[in-house]
């Protein structure tokens, strides 16, 4: 991939975040998601690439969302062919309620490198660089916590495991607490939570739980950039979901998926812009006089470069992308 794509992609997430931030706290999640999607699509059409959506928000008949198989990039581009995974607004309910941890996210890989994950449940585990390769998703929770504590040079009681607050996770929550480690619960937005487990400054050591498979692939792209580790396993709920996995190329739907299964090769680009304040990024801030500030992160696996981008935007110059 061209290195210039990294900064082009962060412009995409900035515009999606700006567009959706207008709906923060207004109780209208569909309008927020639609605004983010429209802005993201418009910005993608300015980029010199030939992209195909492999992780999107539905199939062709569910347009105008960014659907699986949709082509992105400048219509006359001779740029690189890439896989694109998108979540224009990770946390539609978060934005509707005005809560924290909403982001706009994009991951890009060379053509054929991102797993074509169906929209279903996926069990996921993520850790940072120090613990990479030292635990398995199939390990008992007690072993995971102990090994991560040793890898991060912490006492077990100082380890923090981030888990989505759902009834399906109660056994995992109980198991973590029985070790003496801390549990940090979150509501929605598991991409940010998985990434937080790979960044030492967050104080989070392990991400564990069941969430969406598409979000898992997007998270994996970021984790590869951060030299962390992730393992996953699809959790089809019925035979129809199993057959959907097989149709998308996964002949053994319940197989253990490593980071290299989720994102093949040594390169990937990940970008995210905060919509509301979260673990990683600040949300969009309206400063007055039609000036808005955004906070983004953009990473590339091949170079291990991580950039934090703080940008000031003049809204009257963005109306053609984000609307009024």
C-alpha cells in the first residue's frame, strides 16, 4: 500500500465523526449513522485507490449504508487495490444517548488480506505487545490473568480486564474477580476497548468477551499496528449462520482465528476519530465561530508508526461533505 493512504484515511474518519457529532445526545441513532456513512463515502471518493468493502454495514440491498462489495475510491483511480473495513459510527446508541466512547473507524489492507467476517457473534481476546503470543483464547481465565500480570510486570491485583457489560459475560466477570484482578465494564464500542488493551498508557491489560465479528476484524488491524495479539472464534447461533460463514470462505466456522488469520501479511492501516470522549480519543469539540476540533489516531503496521492527529476544522468549508 502507498504510505500516503494513512493520512488520506484519517481525513475519512474525521469527516464521518464531524457529520455524526451533530446528532450527539439527540436520541436519533439512525440519523447519526446515516450522516457518518454519507460523509465517509464522499471522502473515500476523493482518494487515489481502488477499494472494496469487505467489512461493512450490510449487503447491497441495505444501501445507502456502506455495503459489503461496494467499490470505494476515486472513479478514475489507478491507485492500489485494497480491502476496506468500515464502521462509520461505532456506537450509534452511544451517540443517540450522548454517552462516551463513540468513534468513526476504518481499516485498510492489501487486496485479499482482511478476513471476510459475517455479521455475527465472535469471542475475542486481545493483549498488548508484552503479552503477545503468551496466552490462548482457550486458556482458563485464571491463567490469562496470571500470564498477563507477569508479562506486564504487575501484581495480579493491579491487572485490569476490560469486558463489555452484558449478561452473557457474567461468568467471565466472576472468574476475573475471583483472581483478584480488576474488571472495567463498558457499554458499547468494543473496537476502542480492544485497542485500549494494547496501549500501556490506558492501564488496561486484557480485553475479553463476545462481540461483533466485523468489529473484531477492524480491531485486529489496529492491534497488528500496535504489535499486540488477538485471537478470536466465531460463534454462529444457528445452521444458517454456519452456512453463511462457509459461503464467505470459512470452511471451519468455529476454528480458532489468530491475528494473522484476521489480517494477513505485514501491513495494514487503521484510523479512528473520536465522536464522543473515550479511552483513546477525545470527542468532537465545538469551539465557537464555526471552528470544530477533532482528535484522531492513525497507524500503519508495516512501519509501526502511530500518529495522533489534532485538527481544527472550519465548518463552512466542510458543508459539501458533512451537510448542514
